[in-house]
C-alpha cells in the first residue's frame, strides 16, 4: 500500500470515528469503541502509519475548532495523544502544532481547559526529550527501579461476585492473567531503551540490530544501559537543548552497539516498539476491608516488609533469633541477665556469692515477623512510631517533617452497576476514617477511581434492586457519558460487550485481549476528573432499645422505613 492509499485508509477510519460520535454509525448501538481499538491495532501492526494518523487527527481537531464541533475535541485529542506516546518518531513540527492547539484550549471552559493544560505540559516534556512520555509510562506501570523517576502505578480491578455472574468474573480473571504472562522486567527495560533511541535518532537507529544486541546482554548489563538511557532522558528536562539530548543518546547508542553488525532496519524504516500491558490485578470483592488491604500491600509488598522504615521493626530487635540447624553456638542456652550493679564498688557481690542469672533462664522462642498489614494496623491504632522518626531527645525541639511525595498511584477500576459504587463509597468512607485517626496512605498514594458499567443479561437478585430495571442501575455511568462524549463512546458501551466475553472461547481471550487493552486505555487517558460527594446518614428509631443505624451512599439510599405517627405538634 503506497502513501496515498495509506492516508486514504486512515482518513476513512477517522471519519468513521466522527460519525460514531454523532450517532450515525451502524456500530453505535452495539460495538461502539471498537473503531478506536482497531485503529490503534492498525498502528501497532504498521508503525509507519503513526505519523500519518497524527497528521490527520491534527487536521480534524483544527476543523472541529473552526466549526465549533466541541464534542469531537476530547475524543480525538485522547486518540491523538495515545498515538503520539507510542509512535517511534514524530517530527517536531507536528508536535508543535498539537502543542499550540492544546494551548488554545485554555480559553475554553472545563473540561477542555483542564485536558488542554495537562496535554500541553506533557507535550512540553516530549518536545524537550522525545520518548519521555513512553519511558515514564513504562517505568511507572511496570514498577521498574529508577532513581531518576521513582514512580509506581498499578491498576486494581474490583468486581462484586454478588452482582456479576460467575462466568463473567472467570472471563475477566482469565483476560487479565493472560495479559501479564508475557510481561517481564527484562522485556520492559528493552522496550524503554529501544523506544528512547528510536525517538532521538530516527532513521539512523538500527532497530533490528539494537533488539538483537539487547537480547544478547546479560541482566546486569541490560540494567546498566537502561539506567544510562533513563538518566539521559530525564536529564534533558533540566533545560538542555534538543541537540544535546540527541548527542547524549547517540553516544549511548554507539557504545551499546559497539562492533555489532548492522541490521537491515535503516532500509525498511522505523519499527514500532509495543507498549507493554500495565500491571493489572483482578480481585473479587468479598471482604469489606479488601480495598484497604490491597492498597497497603501495594505500598509495602511482602518482600519489603523488613525495610528500615517498616513500622514495628523496632519490635523485632527485641525478639531472639531462631536457632540455626548445625550451629553449635545456637544450641547453647541463652540467658537474660538482670543487672544489680549500682556503680559503687562496695555493692559488688563477692566472688563466692551465687550468680542470680540462673533464675532468669529463658528458652528459645518463635520469631514472627509482622506482615505489612499488621504494621499498618499498628499505625492505625496509634501504636508504634511513624516511619522515619527516631526517638526524640528530651528538651529538644521537634524536627520539621519533610514534605512527602506520592510516588505511588493506584487506579481502582470498579466493574458493575451503581450498587458497586455504593460499596465503594462505604469502603472509601472507612478508609478516610482510618486516615483521620492516623495518616498512612494519603501522603504516599495517589488514589484514583474508574467505573466501567456492566449490565448482565440476568442480574443477580438482591433485596435493594429486586424490581429495578438494569438501565436504572447505571445512572452514574449515564451521567458520566453525558459529561464526557469520549467516555460514552469508549467506556459506557462496554457494559453490553463484557458479558459477551463469558461466551467466547478461552483461546480468543488470550490472543485478542480486547478488554485488557480498553481498561489500560481508560486508565491511561481518563484525565477528566468528575467529583462526587459521599453521603453519610444515621437513622434513629422510635424504639429506644433499637440501636441507630448508619449507612454511607453515593447517589441514593434504598431502605425500608416503617410508617409511624408524627410527633410534630404545632
């Protein structure tokens, strides 16, 4: 396919997206969102289409701006930025046009000015050091160790088994597990190095030879070159010129390749570097405190439960270590010695006096290391010292607390109807009450919530929604769709597509992970915040023997109240 045919094909697909936003496309009733997904899949298969796609999207955005077609702007801009992040190399003139368009959005009301400011800031980083957005996204999503960019992200999918059928939960679990099988730190570091060198060097980068060279490196050498590339890209954000950034990565490229034979990539053009699937975990919401527990384990995994800042570690110093098998010294008896030395020489016992320590014999015990959940619970209860705080000296002024950053981001995706959002409101209210007693998660964690409505064919019966219509149980999703056309087109229609996954064969879920790709796209590009109030109500009863009932809800509370005589006397 030549360049003219390629451009015509991409333009036809983009125009189909616009007809879908107007509601005039045949797929608008059943498979909305598939057009955007197939468009990005087309770019993955042929990375040369990325530059053409960005150029067409910029023209359509400028046309929508002139024609005052504002419902086109946000969906097209999200598609454009997602393409630009993954593109191997985009000309700076094209990035400048996108940057100028985002700056013009600052004159419009919300959400256009909010999204325009966010994307203008990202584009400023990308123009100074090409490949920055891709690099930061992979490092944070894959939790790669980097001192230059110490950020970590994770997507938590929560599904209530009481609201969704077992077949849907099983299909969701299989789809998320299949997306994580092919991911590895080695592959993610190779993707970061390849994309950064491609973005800086363009056609001068031998992508095939570079991938072969990275594949032959040992894990330690690959880690070394990964850190060198990250430092070079992040160092370019300090105000250095674009030419200096390119020169730094060019030196890294020649040092890395050495005398490796050149591949055939310069004659074929740039090859795309796939964006690894983010770290996604699927959870059946069976416990009230499960959300809080998963967030605590995300901040302090089990492998890091003995870090120096781990609360409760000062308690471990008082425990005796376990005897080691085969060690003679550990088999001896251990004694705790009670000191009676007053510091006065005449108070010292005579040599012939019996030693008192024989009465203080202590047998070996079992050492139990506290888990991160136990340590967090200790902090929430007010016991133990906070992380990073040593014992203060008497009379010394307290040291000012250093400002804590939030390097961790938890993106919690809720699957279900409005009832799962009510459960989220109760869990979030409980979490905030914990934080009010003792701050633990708030200074360290950026907590974001996402909602994907799921309407099964036959919803599970419940007392609160026994006679409710399935569409009435998704009022929040309908409100989000009216507030954001992009959400209506790409996310709101998943409620009818997710139940179809339960009827698909398992091989199709593994080879075509549509759901995982859409959830990742939603979490990465869902930058328009919509705020809701969490309401708490306390119900008092006429019977003094009956305790007051307290409940938390997001939009409405369904309950049964007995009729009783009014006590209002006028």
